[in-house]
C-alpha cells in the first residue's frame, strides 16, 4: 500500500548538494523551504556555486506564483511541462513554545527549520524533515519528527 502524501521540510544542505532534488520530492509530496533557508543560501552564494543554482531554481519555481507563498496555500509546480503532484510552500511559523521548553532557540537557523517541521506536525500533517545534518536529524527525531 502506498504511503500518503507527506509534507517535506527541506534543509539548506540538501539544496546545496543537489538543487534539483526539490523536483524529485515534488513528484509525490508537498515541499516547504522555510524562509531561513533562503537566508542561508544567500550567505553561501559567493562561496558555493550550488547555492546560487538553488536560488535560481527557487526563483524559477516561484516565478509564476501570484499568491502569498507564506499564507499556507502553496503553489502548483510544473517540471518539463508536467504538473507535479506536490505543492511548494515557503511557510514560516511563530516559534513554538514547546520547543523553547526543550532548549531550542529562535536565534539558531537549524532550530527555525526544525520549528517549521514541528508546527506542520502539530497541525496534523505527515511530516518529514529532509536534511544531511546529523545534529538537526537528532533534534528532529527527539521531537518525534521523521528525518
């Protein structure tokens, strides 16, 4: 039996290593790139060409959007003239009080990414945090977030 569609929250390192992976993820799942990931990519663009590639790819994905990407409705994405199943989001959430109790910090970008996944999970969605960062993975798993 096929698992239901997930909300995948993408960490910066995934886009650095393979910017086009986002299209693979969107083939069967919804994808959220938290705004803090854009901030991190912007800081890396002078040192890593893949950061600039990822920014261009995200620009391409969002270029046909006429809605507010932060409002939670997401946008449909095409790739090679084909509609993908998943929707693309750039949603951010107020930092969840439960995470503050567990020593996560609003000043830490990784914790902001985890917060996005946690808030989607708390809203009842099937969430997975996609990251290559072991510390982020450990924190997420400690909060019951698949990663």
